[in-house]
C-alpha cells in the first residue's frame, strides 16, 4: 500500500510537471502564431505577398460557383 | 514605656496564613473562572491564532479564447520578490545589490526596507532572468504568482482590456466579466507546533480553489487581423489621427472584429496614456453625417412620406433652411428619391425629413438604437446624444436628417445598418458566446428594409460609395463625411472631418455588417474616398476567409451565416 501511495504521489508530480510544460508550449504556440508576426515573417523573410482577388480561383464541389 | 513588637498567638498566625492562602486560591479560582467561562471566546481565538495558520490557495483566472479556440488571454507563472527586513544584516548593501538587478533605485529600496514592516514586496511579477544572483541572499525570497499574458499582443487590446497587479479586471472584457473570470480562492488551515512549524494540514478545513470560468468570444482572430490591417493602411495613407472598424454578424449581433487605431498592447499598459486604453468604438461619440441618412430615408419610406422613385427637387445644390444655406457636394435638379440617397443629397433628404416631422424622425432614431446604450457586454458604452424634440431648434430637423446635431458611437451606426441587413430587426450586439439568442426588436417592415437595401446598393454601384464595391459581390452601404466641431471656436471645423462608410455584404444575403470610420484624414476627406476602400478590403478578405465565393447561392451563404451566431464553446465554429 505504501509503495503504491508513493507511486501515486510521483505520478501526480509528473502530471503537474507535464501540465506546466503543456501550458508553456501553448503560450509559445499562441505567441508565435500571432497573425501579424506570421505576416511580417512571410513578407520580409520569404518575400511572400497577399494573393490578389484576381489570383483566386474558387472551385465548387456541391454548389455552382462562378469560375473566378 | 515603649511598646514592644506585637506577638500573635500561634492560633492567630495560623488563621492569618490560612486566610492568605484561601484568598490566593479564591483569586486563582476567580481568574480561572473568568478565563474559562467568561473570556473563553477571546482566549480560544488567541490560542487558535497561535497554533493554526490559514493559507490562501492561489486561484487561476479563466482563459479567454476567440471563436475558434485561439488563446487571447492566459495566465503565466512568474516570480515576485519579497524581503523580511529583520533578517537582512546590511540593508544598505542589500539595496545596492538589488538595485543592480531590479528597476528600482537604491534610495527607494532603502526606504522600503526601513519602513519597519515584517514583510515587504520588492518587485512583483518580474522577468525570471532578473532573479539571477538574488535568490540565495538571506532575508530575500521569491513567491510564484500568476500574471495575465496576451499572446496576440495589441490585436485585441481595446476589447480585452487588462488586469491589475492582483489580477483584478480593470478594463474591457477582463473588467466586464470579472466575476466569471476570477474564480474563488481556496483556503487550507494548518496546525503549528510550539516552534511555529507545520504539523499536518487540517484536512477537514480544506476549501479547494474554484478556477475562474473560461470565456469564448464571438471575435475571430483572422477577421480582427484583416480589419486591423485595412484600418492601419487607411489611417496611414490618409495621415489621419486614428480610426475604428467594426465587423459584425447583422442577424444575431455577434461582434467578429472591433478595431481601434492606434493600437494598444495590454501586456505593456504603462507605455500608453490612459486615453489610449479606451475602446473608442463604443465610448466615443461623433456626428455621423450622411451615414445617418439611412435612418431618415428608412423612416420616411416606412411612413410612406416618400417612395423610392418619387421625384424630389434638389434645387440645383443650394437651398435655404431656417436662415442657413444648405449645399450639396453634387448639385442636382429633380431626381428620384433613390438618387437622393445614392448621391447623398443634403437638400433632398432635408425635404423628405420635413414631410416626416421632428417627432417621427426622433422616434425612428430611438428605435434604431440612438440616444441610449445598446447593451453590448463591454464596459463604458456611451449612449450617444439625441436631444428631446422639445429642445430642438428650428434647424434641428434639417440638421439631424443629415446626421448633424446628433452624436453616435461607431457601434450604434453599425447596428443601425444591420437593421436594414436584418430585414427590419434591431439586434443587441455581444462579444461573449452565451448560447442564447440576443434580444431583438422590429424597427422596420421587411418591405421597407428591402427597398432600403436596393437604394443602398445603388450608393455603391452608381453613387458616392463606388470604391466600396467588391468584385463578384453585391454591396449595400452609405458614405458619411462629417465636419468635426472645432474645440477652439465651437463652430464646425473646415479641416477636421470624420469620414466613414457603413454597409453590408453580400447585399442579397447579408453575412457581414462592416463600419469603417477615419478620424481627421488629411487631403482626401470624403467617406467614399477614405473609408470605402478599407470597407471593400475588409469585406473581400473576410468573405474569402469565411469561404463565401462570388455568386454563391443564397442558401449556402445563409447556412454559413447561421454558423456565425451559433458557435459552440471550446471547439469554435467550423466555417
């Protein structure tokens, strides 16, 4: 019984540690995925630019759409 | 003869000692009775205080998400530094050491340490890197505290608001939903031994902390970003003082984006003047100018004082009202009423308003939500300003008909345009999903709302709002260019304008109501030139993001639209 008790305590500590790590990673993901940051990186580092309306093609599956 | 020392007999001596002892016992007994019976409560309290300690258990504030489950506000654990001055050997030396690590001067630290308190905070919620070299010093310690963090930085600053040092909501949603977000702190009572050390937790006295509730907003990070980008571009292009943009679902009142420029980052509130924290989309009033003609025209149509194709004489652009000459920016003669709206004729609209009368115009203005708070779930909403008709001057009817002598918030104007998009229903705007439909009220008949939609489409196809057009989509809306009041003269300014555009897309199956307002643009001033292009960009990009394609059948648009108001918490809506 005592051994199991220690094991449970150890697992609870481990769970707490993992939850803390999860939260830290979540905050990191949310910060890094902020759209202004992504856009800034895409345009400055990768020389990307927003797609213009005339460059968009809409493809209909179950509804009838205009070609462009 | 002198008297010698008094000698008591042995029996008297015994009696005296017995009396003294009895008195002593009686005193002790009385004292015991006093303590145990009369002052029982007081001493019990003192003993409890000495042997037990109550420890407050930290409670976590609820997380705020956008409609798709993106984290907008969350808590992070950070250290706070405290001191126990009595345990510090050399306070001056300690102050010198700490001042090299903390943003506090040595003098300030010495003052703090010499205040004679048992415990003092030196710095709360600080960067963990600052603690290197401090941790092991005697008399100084750290505690972990929870700090609010906004990972999207300035994107939602004006809506979310911020919290104080003790995590209490002070502005925005953080303040409005304080009760739900904060939770209830827990408590545990610990028994102490004679040395003040903990023996065991008193399990029966454990009150677990109740975590704050998570909130799921109706706002969408992507649409907010789209609106922010377009507004920033419009403000910088026209060298304006600032601006506001609102995107909402017209049918249910869900706010999808609310942007105020210049932005405000709630992670660094001390870098902004308090006026920069204000959510001007709901707190600030302005004269709407011609966008208000939506209300005048709708009221006149509803009351059958005019018909869309009825001819109105616009007097070639010059007309006297109560001793003042009114001008149109585009002089016209006799034109149908739909062209009065399309080309935003002041004269035509004033003539129509005179058929309506002040009582009815005021009544419709109130029905559209002006002059009172809409009831959005954000703090600090302004009711705007709509004076009682008894206080109107001879010119007031004409002025109010074209959006002067009335002050509105940007949100009120967006909600008023939504009445047309919503076929006559006024909805209550909201920012937090609550699973229930927001209250609504009928303002216009469907027939009038449909007629207004047609006329507002003409504003974009033929009139002053051509630059609000979006290729492949029908757009309905109205331009507005209002002169600001010059604070120096109290008269209308010749230079300061509020340029705006409010409308909805797609006009035949409205999905989004969008308002763009630019404060004091330079050079270009007309709403159709300044705000309409930003409206078009927001509408085009938001529709694309919501997967609404040009010429998509109304039924499909309606299906997607329905999802905007019925997102389920946690997973958000799949659009």
